C-alpha cells in the first residue's frame, strides 16, 4: 500500500470513512486537528535525516508584517492593527529540493492521503501548487527565530513536526478570531492580543504529529525558539483549485527566488 511504512495506519486509518468523519468533526469543533504519532517511527528518522541534510540549502529571511499580511494602510494611524507589525524569521527549503522518493513527497502525492485531507477539510478536490517551489516546504527556526502572529491566506494548512526545540517554538492560537459577531474584522481583539492582554491556546506538537489547521480565521504564531535545537517542520500545501501559483512577491520574499 502506498502509505505503509510511512503512516501508522493502525492508529490512523486514513482511508476509513468513520475515521475521516471523526477527524472532520474535530477540526470543525476545535479549528485544529492534531494527530500524534501519525508518521511511523522509522520513516520519521528518515525524514529527520533528509531535513538535516537539506538545512544548508535553506533560505533564511526575516520580515516584519501585520497580523493580516496586508500592505500598510497610510490612511490609518500607525497603531492600527492593519499597520502594527510583528516579526517572522525562519529558513525555508522549497519543494524542488525535496527528493522524488522522499517520505515527505510520497505522503504529499499519496491518493489515499489526499482523499483523507479532502474529506476532513470538506473540499471536493485538492491540487498541488502550479509553481515548482510551494507545495512542500521545510521550515527551520533556530534560536530566537519565530513566526509572528498572523492569519493565513489559505483556508487550511497541514504541518508535520520533524524536530522539536528544547524550549520555546510553541504553536499558539486563538480560534475563529478574525471576525467579531457582527461580521466585521476583529481589530480590537487583535489589538488586545498584540498588547499581551490575552492568553492564547497552546498546542503541544511532538515530532511525528500531523496538524491540520484552519489558519485563515484562527490567529496563530510560533513563539521564539529558546534553545539551540532547531525547530524543523514540514508544511504540506494544497489548493482547492488547479493551476494556482504562489504570488511572485511572496516567492521572492520567502524563498529568495522565483523558480
Ligand atoms: O510552524 C508552524 O507550526 C505553523 C506554520 C504556519 O503558521 C505557516 O506556515 O503559516
Ligand atoms: Fe500560518
């Protein structure tokens, strides 16, 4: 079977409809689905080796951006949440450097895995990115590197923890935080968050854990890595429409190249 030796199918029977529905219900209820020990232990070792080997080719960059990832709006005050900035600093290895026979690619390409993802997120079909860089990414966060608070552009995200730092590097989130009950953007809530007035939820993610997350409406961040062990995480990105490429400006910013 295409996923045997990759996914622990006994604990996570991804092609079983009942299991799929259960995962879908969890995602809908919690905004996040976390499947611990999703990847088989031996496959995990393999994935860690590949990601450590690839680290020297990672593109490291540091950006400031708003929580909404918008361009600054100069008609609004500097302290408006559309203009306030947070920092993101990390390294990224792009799809074209990840081997065709790697565990990550076999998982990403698997019809069985895609079938599972489709049911859980409720999309009729899912497609890889049309550009050669964006479908599978490996993120590296060294000491003090972090992902600032943000809402994702895509409706769902899939991550796979490969190596956990010894301290910090925590995934924190507040679900359904983008809009207030009147349907307007929750600017006051985001201001409170940036002012440190709220305690977000934290997700403990061990290596081998698959996380499926609705990041468009749930604000989230990864706190600074407070250790010398690199946080290494794979992002598996799909689109609900075919032929979609990541924008050139985003590729230039996050990958340092277009192709
Ligand atoms: O690193 C993580 O756990 C989350 C990644 C993330 O939020 C993103 O890539 O947009
Ligand atoms: Fe995100």
